[in-house]
C-alpha cells in the first residue's frame, strides 16, 4: 500500500527546463511570418491556418498575436459567409474558441453569426458568456438585449405579472391534485411555474418539457432555486417526441399546459394533446357513472375553450394589410395590381400565408368600431380525444351575422375563454384587463366594402390544418348575396354615395365574377410594415418635394457650369439616385419620375420588381431610368458604390429607422460611406434625424418589461431569473394609445447628422422640467426625420408606418412639479440608451 503521508516525488525530468526544439522554433517563426505576409496580401484563409499552427505549437504567443488573430478570423469568416460556407465558418470559430475560450470578442462575434443564421438560443448563450466575462462590453450587451426580445417574449413578463391568471391556474391545479391527480406533466413549461404549482399542491411526481433551450435552462434554474430540482424532472424536448418509459416512467394523470396563442391553436395545442392522450396520459373518465379513482384516469388543464369573434372597422388594421391609396408621391397606383399583406385566411390551407395576426384592440391608434355583435365561433373539449382528432375534418361551418352599424369591413377580431375546469375560466376578450392580445383576420377582398344595418355578413369557420380559420365570404343585402371572396368593384362596394339600387349592385357583382379568373395574375405580397409604408402618403409626398428641390438645384448648377465653360454637356448626363431602403420601396421610382434622373432600386424580390416596372410603364417613366441594383452585385455590402462611368451619386436614400422604432443598425457607418460617394451639391436623404422624447409614468411599460414587486410569484422565486432578460428599450410602441401620465413636455434628446460628420456626438446631457408630480418610469422617444432643412416627417404622426420606442428606467424616479430632471442620452452604434436623475440642488424659496 502506498505511503499516503509521503510527499509527492518530483522527478528530475519534470524539474528540468524543457529542452529547446530548434525545428519547432523555426516552424513557429516561419509560420508567424507567413501569417503576417498573408494578411498583407488579404489572403485571410491561409493566414488563419498559419495562426492556428503558431498558437497551437507556441501558446506563449497568444497575447502577442491575439489582435491579429481576431482580425484574421473575422475577415476569413466574412469571406466564408459571402460564399455560403457556413459549416466551415463555424468550424473556424470553434477552433478559435479552443485557443481563446474566454475571449469575449470572439464569443460575441460567433453569437452574431449564429443569430443571423437563425440559431437564437445558441446566439444568446454566446452573448451571455461574453457579458459574464466583461459586463461593460457594449456590443455584447446590445446583442443580448436584441436576442432577449426573441427568446423571452414580452408576454412572459405580462403573464407573470397577471396575478388573476396565475391564481386561477394555481387553484385549478391544486383542486385536481387534491382530487387524486398525483402524477403531472407540464407541457411547454416556460419558467416552470405550473409544474411547481403541481408539486406544491402535493403531486407525487411532476415532469415538465420545454423546447426552447433558453427557457429550458431558465426553468432548471428556477426549479433549483425553489428547492424542487430533485422532485421535478425537466426535459429539453417537444412533448410530441416523448415516450413512456424512455422519457417518463409511466402515463400521468394530469397534463397542464398553456401552449395557446391569441388564435388558440397557433402553438400546436391540438397536436400535442392528441399525442398526450395516446402516449402520455391515462385514459379519460368515460362518463358520470364511471367511478374509477382520479389517479387511474387522465385529464387536462385547461379542460376546453370557447372561441368568439366579431366584425370590425379599423383604419389601423386596414392600412397594414391592403392598399388604401390611389396615388403615392405623384405616381398613379392603378397599374400596381393587387398588393396585400401575407396575412390572409381561406378555408383551404396555404403555406405562404398566415391565417391571422395579433393586435391588442384596446391599444390600436384610432380605435375600432364593432360592426356585429360577438358570436360564438367554436367550442372545444380538450378532454375528449375524439373531438380533438375530428377537429380538422369538421364540416365548414357557416354563420350569418346581423350587421348592427354602418362601417367598412376591415377584419374579424377573435378571442377566447379558456375553461380551466368546471368552475374557473380566463377570458382574452378586448374589454378584459388581460395579458392577451386578440387574433385579427384581415379582410382583403372587400376593399372599400361598407356594411349597412340590415345586412347579414356570412362567415365560414373551419380548422383544416389545426389552425382556426375564419373567412368573411359574402354579404346578404335585401335578399341578394354578394360574394366577398371575389374582387369587389367600387360600383357595388356599398359606399353610401354609390347607387343604392340592389339590382345594379348584383349585376356589378356578377360582372366581377365573370372576370375573376385573371384576378391573381398581378398579385404581389408585401409585409405588413411595407403595406403601411405604401399607405403613408405624407412621407412619400415629402420625399417627392425634397427630391424635386434637389434635382432643380443640381440642374441649375449644371447649366451654370455649361455657360461658364462654354462646353455643352452630354444630354445623356443624368442625375444618379441610389435607394438603399430595406424591403419594398417606391422612392427610386418617384426619383426616376422627376425627369433627367436615373434611379437605382434595392428592391430584390422578382414580383416586387415587376410591380415597380408596371408602375413605371403606366406613369410614363422610361425603363432605362430605373435599374435594380442588387441584380448586378453578389454581396449586399457592395451596394454603396459608384454608379456606372465613375459618376458620383446625386442623391443616396438611406433607410434610417426600423419599423419597431429604433435607429437602424450601422446607420452612421453607411452615412459616412455615402458622403464619400456624393457629387458636389449631392444629398443624403434624410440629412438629419432629431430624437424627441418625454417623461412619463406608465405601469403598463413596467409590467411588459420585467416581473414587478418584491413578493414571490405564487410563492415562487422567479423574478430574479427571468428578469435577466429584461431589456432597457421597449419597442413597437403606440405612444398615442399607451396608458401613461405625461410628466413633461416633449424635448429634443439627440441629433444625428448624416451630412455633416463633425456635427455628431455620442453623449448628451438634457435637462427636462417635470410639469406634474409622479414617478418617471420611462422616456418614450420618436424621430423628426429631416429630408432637407425645411421638409420633415415625424414618426409620431397619425399615418406613420413607424412605431415608437421607450427607454424604461431601471428604477422609477419620484419627481415633483417643477423639478429638473437630467437625462444622460448615449448613442453607441445606432443604439440609444437613456438614464435619469433628479437635480439635487435646492429649489428657490417662494
């Protein structure tokens, strides 16, 4: 037996210095020199291989070569990305992280690539690691905030702050467990709260599953922090993949879940419950006369649901889903064809379309008008597997809805009542104080169709692909049926100013049916935000005016140069305009319509290019004056280049603000490059962005940003874990309908000058005087976008296609009327952050 008390022996060899290996040193030296030569010649792939060899053979060079190695890695990754060698790209990052596992810059960069490829969970992990290594690393922090919005959606905070909802779920689970359901499976556990409710109620065994890696890890942390890690088994998988006894030892007596969205079935609850009944749950109780113990039968919470709907008029919905204008920036839209959003519902499934979108009706700018009474669309029993299985094969149901008041038919709004058990239920209705939004089924085919009292709206209801589908198909008026699933001509649109003769309307409808075969030929789909942009007439008219001023000035300059030099310029020497807007944009065509202008568009999709070509022809714009820039370059990074013949740009149009209300990423870098490519007198549109804001008190923003209060949620410690995913800026905000108290006047916060780099700064102190006493919880902000010195548009205007954003303070700030509040506004790589403190200097005596 070895002598355990003896000192460990150190061999002479271990104490001796490692003998130098001349061959190894020569290889390291030559490879290091080769790496530097390759860098000089921009051969990044070969340089990367040389650096790998050097740093593996001689780790002592890591500190010396770190910066050059990072630079080489990032450049080589750009090249691999541009040619689609994605696996090679990630292999390079993995090799780099083997050498530098604690390098926050490499971790952050790999996270950015992962996020762009759609691997949001993995990206979040890399950003989080980078932040742990360096908490003050701004790039990693901003990336983490961006990905946090994807991974932990804001409704998680709303739900955990919804005390009524939480208590009702807890009571239903407690009642089920105490009645004998002692084995429980929580499907889509999220934070783990429902599973912990079951365990607290006395369940003998609790299992939970969660597909999202981020939420799975969060649930594991929460369960451990609450002392239940040994009694709740959490699986990182879909419930559809679970098997007995591989994943859980036997069937359970209770499934709890809230895998429902605003349209009830959108998160796959039907499919997951059918699978659970067949593979994971004990058989259901057969009837009232069956007296088997609860522990021997299975049940589901929630037990079922009732779906309601009503027809509504709403301008805000309308302008996001169909064309509402006949002219945009001086261009007639008659030849555009049918333009509409990708949200469209028919009884037959269509993978290219989403059947519904979601909105909080109570917060829609301009409000909404109910055109019918609410109607019951569907009842579903989650404890009846035959009913669940028969849902998709149900006959299409047709309901007739009496119209109560006159209005334009824009959408069907849908909500539901979730029956947790026989006694308790939750409503997601538009009048409820709830964390839920409503499902919106926009009506595309009834453009301009006005319903009148006495009409009957015919709606078809189906569930062909386990999605609830509601389609407005026809209107009954004075005994005549007018179909809405065909193109509706304005002659029979029901507009009060049109011919009220029902026979004339019916004839027009029949004429439309005869030409219906060609209706889809010119159909083009635009994103909802692109539709709203198209309908923003004020923005396009402002741009048209600003560009008209610029082209007039440049033409005058050109004539003056000709007269001064005595040389006649080439008549083909056009003004060149480049539009690098994201997505669909008419600005290039508006520029080309000015005359003596050649415009370059960044529109990429074939169908959208066809729309612009049709509009060009119908508005007498020569096809030679409109070119699609991306058709001629392989890499979007090459967009900001000189036009042909080495002529500089007369104007460059930059897309500056994202629809969500944030400054677009890398805007200032693009502006810096654009300035170098302008001819003398040329212009960037817009030239300047002025950020405005206001102090507000809003509990709504707090509830949507983090779990509030010091008290545990249902007695569980959840807030510290999910609040890691709190983001300081709330986006997609409608400030006009936000529940809040204004505590100050609006004030200028920041200016971004795209034409003059010397006018820019990164930090600004702003003093704001409180006009009312209260708690400052947030600073909503918006933009005045100056196209030139005189012409501007506001992102806060009623017809704006942009939403607003708000910086939510870490801690609410108490103020009295008259207090001065100091705002520290910072801009880092297009990201705005705001902090606040109250001026502590004594107030003057009155």
